[in-house]
């Protein structure tokens, strides 16, 4: 296991970047994320503790399923405040409005096209974005590409439609 002191030594060095990227050798979380996403399961994680946590690797499950990671690295240093914070985060996760099995489709005028999407989802179908769970705390970036002449006599239109169940 990695200690917090070992992590502190990496700050400001080239190896710091590795702390923020998922461990590609650890396929368990990548496979779990894929399975959950295919079955439309959203995963929220609450990580509390005083030891090093590989949030980048574990958090893949949340990232691919539309979930959230709630990370408290110094949990327990102030038990009353930490407990209250954890309770607030869990209540928010349970009580917020969430859409399940969401599908996002973006259309645009001739001359523009959707090039890519970024966000917390696993895109298996290409241009439609499938999200196991979506809520008001999530954001999705859509990259548009100008690939043809635009008609100056007409306006340009972009339409986004999100279909989900509650």
C-alpha cells in the first residue's frame, strides 16, 4: 500500500501525473464499469479514510455510469464535521431527482456536425450518448465541427434531446 508521505513526495514531479490517471493494469474496475453501464446501473462512491486511495482507478466506475465520487481524504480528523458532511452528501445523493437509462441526441444544421462528446458516460453507440443515470450535477460537452458551407440567409440550429425514465 502507498502511504500519504509517499504521495506527498510525488507532488511537483513528473510522477504526479500518474496519481491522477487510472491504473490500466487494474482491469477489475474497468470491467465493473462496463458491466454496470451495459445494465444501466449508476454508481456513486463515498470514499473516506486516512490512507491513500486510488480514486482515479476506482472512480472509473462512477465516470462510466453517470455517478459521482465523494472523496474525503482526511476523514475522521474532525469526527463531528466529517460525519455531518458525509450525511449531507449521502442525503443529496439519495434525494436528488435523477433520470435513468438516458439517451442524448444532438442534431444540428447542415454545415455542422457533432464530432465528439465528453462527460460521465460510456458511449458505445457512436453519436447517441447513453447514460445510466443523469442528474442536475452532471454536464456533457458536445464538440461541433464546421464541415460544410453555412447558408448565410438562414439561421444555424442546434437541437439537443434527452430521453430518460424516472
